[in-house]
């Protein structure tokens, strides 16, 4: 009996060992199948991404002024993207400036003549028309308003002119922040204002300016234009990628696109609310620009700004983002509180450029000097005239390089976002130190 019991115990132990081995084998087989499935899915996603990039690459262009040497990174060289089969393309104003005649390069090394059709000095946008009868590959316009922080994005361009056949460099990253506000540069800081900008960590470097920012559906959601430069102690600003780049949102560009196609120089909205402080009901207006639209239409210091067109605001950066992504001349409904009574006004926005020119004229009269005429836009420029040497004051070229050597950030405001969201306001003539909306300040790339 004892022997039989021993065999029974031994048999049970052997059975348990066999079952355990079977279970481990089954688990291993399941794990192997799961790993294989995971690898297949990763490979499929990678292939889909490669195919998407291959589809987008032909829409990206390199942009040159006609006096540029294509063998060197000349002033005014940058990137762009084709947005229609008949050759409309977007780039940055600081890439083209007011140069009427341009050349663009497409992947494969082919070049075309192009004309500067419309421009937006304030918003740093240029619309080009490529001169060709070919039907060109183009990218559809997406929606930047639907973006969320953390979404994957693709940036393309030709940094440092690395590709002599104009094949764009591709970088990927995520949306790091939304609704950033970066003050402008130039006279009275009226140029290259980045309102409601998209912050990304995809690599941007000199030459990426004007290039596209795509979502993972292959839609254009922004035009890349500024980076936060690296500053080394005792050295000039290093215009290299520091992990912070900014793009102009496509939904803001859409509001100006028809006027740009018509050959116009557009202007961005100006309200005149300058300084605010927090209030339980909204934003308390601490100061206004005299004779600005806000002043003319009856808004006063001490009023509580509740909303514009139904939109409430957290800080002055929010106000700037809203106003300066709307066209000059647009009417908006401004809701305010005064002594507990709500008031609503239809206010016609002024223009950033127009107001700055008036202020410059006043300053010139006060000094007893004459105001120099503005550099003509594309529709005003006579053939053979205009500033085609890339040395428009306050923009790019040798002036920009000299400005960097001096440790300044000529076109992009101060290098560091050290402003107060509730401090200086719109980039009107009375507010040259407008603060970013809690973001790093940068310079164009």
C-alpha cells in the first residue's frame, strides 16, 4: 500500500509538471504570436508614414530671389509649399520680402520662374504664383483650429540648402503648444507678428522658413517661420534648432487668401487695447491707444472686456491672438461692463500697418523730417523697380546678419519670453514691448 501511494504521489507530480510545461508552451506561443502581430502593425504604420511623406514631398519647394546664387545660402532663400494645381504657393514674407521676381526649385532639380502675388508683412506670409502650364502636385488645406497638444506633425523644407536637387528635409515631432503670441520686429514692431502660432518640437533650421507643417492626414496646417534661437554666454545668437519652433496657423491664413490671390498687400486687425488686468467678469482695461478703434468706438479705461464676437479671453495674449488673425476693416462685436452695466458695440478694426505708418508720420513731423515712402508691394511695383537686393530695412539680408552679431533679434522681438501675459498689449504704435502669450520668444529661421 505504501508503494502504491508513493506511485500515486509521483504520478500526480509528473502530471502537474507536464501540465505546467504545456501551459508555459501555450503562453510562449501566444506571446510569440502577439509580438509578431505587434511588429506587423508597427511595420504597417511605418510604411503608411513613408508613403504619406513620399506623396507630400513633390508639393514642397525651395524659394530664391532672382539675384541669389543657387550654390550658396543667399539672403532670401527659403522654402514654400504648393497649394493648388495651377501653381499658387505659400511662403514667408521674410523669405521673399518685396522681391517681385523669384525662382522656385522642385524635387528633381527643376526650377521655375515665379511672381510674388500678395503679401502680409504683419503675419509673415507671401503668396507666390509659379509660372508654368503644368498641373502641379499640391497639398489640401487642413484645419489648425482642430489641433491638440501632443498630435504628431511633419515639417519639411530645405535647411542650409542641403539638397541641391531641392529634395526637402523631413522632420517629425509633436504639437508642443497652441495659441502662442510672439511680438514682431521692424519699425514700431509691426512686422512678422506671430499671432495664435503653433509651437512644435520638429526640427526647424535656417532655410526651413516658409516650408509646410503637415498633419498625419497629409493636410497643410501651418507655415513654419520662427525658431527660438540658442544664446551662448558672450557670443552672438546661434540660429540653430533648440527644440522650439513656430508655425503660422492655416486657419488664420485662410481669412486673407482671397485678397492675397487678388494681388493685394493685406493688413492685420488692430483694436487698441493695450494693458489689462484680471477681473472676475473678464479683463479690466488698464490702458488704451489714443484714437485707436477701441477709443473711437467708446471703450474706456476701467471697462471690463467680457468678450469679442462671443469669445472670452484669459489674458492680453488671447486678445492679440483673436484680433491680429482678423483682417483690418472687419467689424467685431465687443462686449464690455461699465459700472455693472453690460454694453455691446460694433467696432471696426484698424490695421497694424496703417496705424504704424500714421504714428511714424507723426514722429517724423515732430522731428521736422519727412517720412520715407514705404517699400511698394507687388501690385504697386513697376517693372525693373523695387527692392530686389534683399536689403529692405528691418528684414533679412546683411542687415539681419549684422543684427545677430550685435546680439539682437531684429525681426523677432526679444529672444526670451520674459513678458507678462497681463502686461503690454497689442503691437500698436504705443506698445513696442508686447509680451508673448506665455511662450518662448524667437526669431524667424
